[in-house]
């Protein structure tokens, strides 16, 4: 039987809250830090993957990033890639010092947008010995232009984000829009997505469905494809042609400095968050990858 520990550890001047899922046994286990989609809280998909990895023999930590969920930090619900990468490194420090963890065998798992943040952390931090990405959202300027209405659409969002940042710094007020809404063209994703809106899936009370407009510049200028040549440790990508931006996964994989593998399977982006067989296919592949590279 696996067990779950509620955890708290230091971030960038705030306390970060998480769940540490531990496998059976008393020997220190290899460990994995797990994170999910942009704007998400740990209960939406990271907990699911962490618990399943614990059943495979890994200590697995899911946590809320600064300003999200149970973690501290203001302003709330700002998607800040650089800060999220620093949070991951704090999570690694927590794992490395935990008595149930073998601190010399640490891995990282990113689902959707966290694929970018886990890749960045891996490029920076030699404590991560192995990387796995599930349904990875990996973008650069060209992919952002294709997703967000060309260069004009990107520029308009960056401008709105800069204005929102200036307004926050002057007044302390945060300009929020929905993350998901088919009825609001300002939404970060202006269409209805069942995963995020269904309370039986991702539309849980802990997730407020709000996006800080000041997030746009950091998100849209983030280049995850450029990280690949800096990653020399083993990497696995699990993806589908019917999921988000498969072009980004192919280009990222081609640029890796170390050994890399892509498992192409079936399913939409949102299937990988909580649906079968996609979750089991992904977890089994990731556990086997870490078995080869961390044990």
C-alpha cells in the first residue's frame, strides 16, 4: 500500500504545500517531482500521476506552485515560468533531504505545460538524473504564433499583459480573465473544455478558473524548444498526434543532447490528464523509463 504525506517546504520567501506519495517498504526510494498543466493545482492531475508512480515503487511529490492552490504567494494565479522553475528546484531540495528518499536518484515528470518547466529545471539542475514528459506542451515563438493568431495575436496579448502588470504595480489590482470560457473572448482558452469545466474532472473548487492577464508576456516569450540542447540526461516523451502541438515534441526530441525516446500513442490532450487507457499507458511508460535510468 502506498501512503500520502501532506508536506510543506520553503519556496521563494513563501511556503509551498504538496503531497508526497510514498511506496511500500522502509528503504530510501528513488523520487520524482511531478507537475501538471498551466494554472492547475496538484489535485487536477499531478496527484494522480504521483500516486500511480508510488505504486510502482517511487516516492513522488506533487505540489502547488507559488500563488496557486494551497501554497503561499501573491499575486495569485500568475503563470510565471521562471518562478515555477525555481519552485521545482525548491521541491527537489525538499525531496533530496527527505529520509524516505534516495537523494542521488531524482527524476522529474511534467504533464502538458509543466513539460517546459521540468525541462528547464533539468537543464539547470544536475540533481535531476532523468526526465519524463507526458502530453508535453513545448512551444517557441513559431508555435505560439500558430496557436495565438499569428504575430499580431501574440503581440496583442503581450501588450495586454504589460498593461496589466503596470496596473498591478501601480494599484495592486490584478486583472483576471477565465482560463477556460467559450463565452469570453478574453479567456486564456476561449472555448469550452470539458476537463476544466466538469466538477467530476478538473473543475474542482480548489481551481478558480482564473488567469492573470499579466502572465501573457512571460508565457508567450518562453522558448522551451531551445532548452533541448542543454539536456544531456535521459528523456522520455509520451505523446499523441491528436494531442497538443506534436510539432513541438518532435522538434524538442530532435534537439536533445542526451538519449531521448518518444512513445507515440493515442488520445486527445485532455485524455492524458484523467482518462483510461491514456493515464495507464503513460504511467507505465514513465515508470519503466525511470526504472532504467534511476534504479
